[in-house]
């Protein structure tokens, strides 16, 4: 059950975001009804004018020690279900860091 996959220039990450939460946090990995794994993320930001997306990017960048500019919402900008791409030359290292963090969160 892994929400992370490799793409040509880095990684792709599937998320389900809960905006207007009481705290910013990475919660756990879950599966939807069709079996697709996603990472549950909560942010305190409201879902308007891209504020929740920016909060998700800031949270993940800080947590995984990445530049915010390397993370982009490529699908689902106005949906709770999102796909992010992380551009990196060290996909293996970043993936290991993310998976280690996800294991601690779950």
C-alpha cells in the first residue's frame, strides 16, 4: 500500500486533503474503494484561492526537507483528492525519506 510512485523527473504522490482541520499533519496511508492508496493530510488552511494547496506543499516540504518549488499539484487543485509531483534528481533518496516518514505516521 504505497501512495508514492516514480515518474520521469521525480516522484508522484497521491493525497486526500482535509482542509480547515484543527492542526496541520500527515495522518496515515489509506485505500479508497477501488484500492488506490493515498496519504491522508490535514491542514488548517481554508480551501479557497489555493490556500489549502499552499499549506499542503509547505507542510510536506518542511517535513521532508524539500524546497517548496519542487512540489506541484498536478491534478485535483480544487478537489480533496490530489496528485502531487516532486521534481528531484534523487528520487530514490527522497522516496526513502517519504516512506520512512509515512511509516512513522501510520
